[in-house]
C-alpha cells in the first residue's frame, strides 16, 4: 500500500529510531568488552593523528558539520491552529516543516505557539528527522495564549543546545548553541505584550525585566534578539497610518538595546524604506512590529535582510529573516547553478536540447569512426554540449517564469512602490496596500500548497521503489564543509596556487 509524504516520513523516523537503538546497544557492548589477552583501559584520545588535526583545523568540525553562515528567521504563527492532527496536510506545523526546508532556514524563532509540552513532544516526534524544537509555554493558559519556540534545522546547524533559559515564561526564551569552530551563538526569541493607545505599561515592564536579567547575567547577553515586539520605534515610518507608540515602552526597549549593544539590522540596511510585517485585516492598518536585532559583530558580516510572506494558514504576520554570519567566515559564492524544474518542462528548451543532443551523438560517432584528435575528441564534444545547454537554459530562465511566481514578483514590486509613494494620500496607501498584501498572501499559500501536492505526488510514484529519490530520502544529510585555506596569488615551487 502506498503512503503519503507524512506517513512515509513517520515510518522512516521509527526505523531511524530503531537503528539508533541498535547502534547504541552495539556501542555499549563494545565498551564493556575486555580483550582476553590482556586488560586495557581506553583513555580519551588527547593526541589525535596529524590527519585528524588537519581536518579539524581546515573544516572547524566538532561532532556536527555546520555552515559559517546560517539563515535566522522569525515568524508569529497566530496560534497552534484548529487542527490538532499532525497527519493532516493543513496543520500549521506541516507548513513550517516545508518552508524551513524550502527556504533553507537554519534557526526559526516562532511566537504565539499556544504550545504545551504535550504538543511540543508530538511535533518533535513527527519531524525528528529534520527539526529540533524547544519551547516556552504561557504558565497560565499554555494552549490558549502566548508561547514562544525555537526550531533548529538538523540539515544546516548543530542542534545540540548548550544552554536554555526561560527568561520570561511564554514570552522570552534564550538558547546558546554551537555555531562554527569554537564560536557559540546566543539567540533570544521574544513575544512582547501589546500596547494600546497611550498604555504601554506591560510592554515597558517586559523590556525592563529583560534588561535587569542581562545586567545581572552579562555573559548571557544575546548575539541576536528577534520576535514580535508588538510596538515600533518610529511610528512615522514603521506604521501605516503613521502614529507613535507609548514613549515609555519605546524608551524601555531603547535602554535594553543600549545595554546589550543590539541594533535593528533591517532598518540599518534600509534606512528610508517603508515595509510592514503585520496586516490588521479589520482596519487595513499595517506595522513593522516583527524585527531582528543583532550585535555589531553579527551586523557587519550579515546580509540578505528580508520581509516575506510564508503561506502558513491563519498567520497574519510576514516572516523576517537574515543570513547571519561572523567576521571570521570566508566569502562563499552562491554555489553550483542547476537548471530549474520549470525550464526542464519548457517546450522551446527541450526541442533545442534534443536537437543539440542528436548533433553531439553524431559527432561522437564520427570520432569513434575516424579517431580522435587534439581538436576533435569525446571530452571536448561533451564539454561543448553541456556548455551550450546551460547557456540556453539560462536564457530561457530570464524569459520563462512560472505564472504564480511571476504574479508574486509583480505584486511585491507594486506593494513596495505604493508603500513608498509620497504622492498618494495616507488613506489611499492604506487601502491599496491592504489589497495587495491580501493578494500576495493568497498566492503564497497557493504556491506552497502546489509544492506540497508535487512532493506528495512524487513520493507516491517513487517513494517505495529503489531509486535516487528513495536514496536521497534515507541518507544522512550533511552540510558541505567550509574549508579554511589560503589561495596563493602566484604558483608556488610545487606549481600549485
């Protein structure tokens, strides 16, 4: 009987857990074995081999392969959702698992989780192959309000949490995790109380509580603070319609920032741009209440500050994210380019690929018959074929774009233009921006649903037969090593750069 994606993943999780138990039993057995010839005590290897030392120095590897740069994102999901069944594709955490994988997010900070320990354990068991979940619940009503969580992606980060502290239960959770080489990363997720009109008392007290905690524990000051602040620092640019939030709450946050040496990375990168993360459907008002703060050491090397929709059903916030790095990280390119799936289905491209392939096959036959030369051989013929195919694929990619993706890009461009168009009145911007935001959210959810359908369809076709797809599902996922090495400007005595 064929299984959908979720049931297949669940069976694989159970199988992996069984394998882990067997391997642990074998390791325990080996540790307790004593050789018959003589008794020995196995001490820790304090003098590793030269090869082991070189590998550790070059890759910075410590138990888990990690990247020097990781994508950190924050999202308010507006509750656990009415659907408790994790086997249902419409459950919010199925969407979260999907976009964490699709957008290659290393650390996701989640607010308004409405999650108690029971729910957390169910989610952890369901997605244990890819995710590690830590959470802090509201002490009074864990399933009805508040709650924050930190999701770690096993594919991209070392998921061993060195320290975990509930600074404010249900509202502020701090973790310290291994990042790269000997560097650790301290991340604080927050869900601040609301402000209303001129009343910012609860919000102010929340920031004061955090400041007092980090004043008492300076070694725990975060490198990154992110979440739903429920207030803005500059109402003129961060709210639509423009209005300021209570001064006492703004000042309390400012004092925390100065105490912990944190800055708003998105605003530093886009000092004059208007963009919003929260859309209130009833009134059409918008605000940038979701933010990521970071220290100067992180800000200097970080890039790709983004505000983007996620497609999570019921969520009225957009996700904020950054590719966080540190000053010791090497410059890494975009990686190897691959032909997009929609280009593989493009009729014009496939006709060219078929024609060029037949020409290459004919050339190969001539080489086989007439013999190879320096200018005519199989290697050169194959190289030219691949080069031509990739060049045409890139040309078609600039022309052909999936309809949904094209619509989303056009709508996002219009939204940015309207938000920053000073020739429009504030009322016109509110109305037009609300309409475009809603249209983008609908299309984003449709795109995510299409992706889930494609994944489930492929799993039904290839998920139960030995194939490359099946192998990729079951093999251990490891990030590529970051190899720390210097490139010579001139060739050395050995002829190498």
